[in-house]
C-alpha cells in the first residue's frame, strides 16, 4: 500500500529529500489508516460483546438450569447423549 501511495505524487526531477518525504508521507498515511481501522473494529467488538453479556439484573443462571432440566426431562435424546443437569 505504501508503494502505491508513494507513486501517486510524481514530481518532476525529484531530489532524494523529496522522495524521502513522499515515502514518509505514504508510510504515515498507511499507519494512520491502520490505527483508524483497528480502533473501529475494537469498538465494534466491544459493542457486540456488550450485547452478548447477560443483564446483571436477570437471574439467567437459574433460568438456564430450569430450561436444562426441562429439556432433559422432555427430550429423552438429550439424556441419552449424556447431557446431565447443570
């Protein structure tokens, strides 16, 4: 990506300093773009994890245990597979 970006600016008869500045600019742009994307996806992951986390006010463990017992009692194929109560 840096090489492609560095070729976008094409000064006539560039000096070494100019070429170095163009390359440095391309590297900086590439790095900044990666930081932006990393921040974006870390925030998206945090939001997704919050949506998956049970509400602390819910008694989800007790509800899960009741649902498990019901399933084992009413769906014999689960008990046959060795799925025991919580």
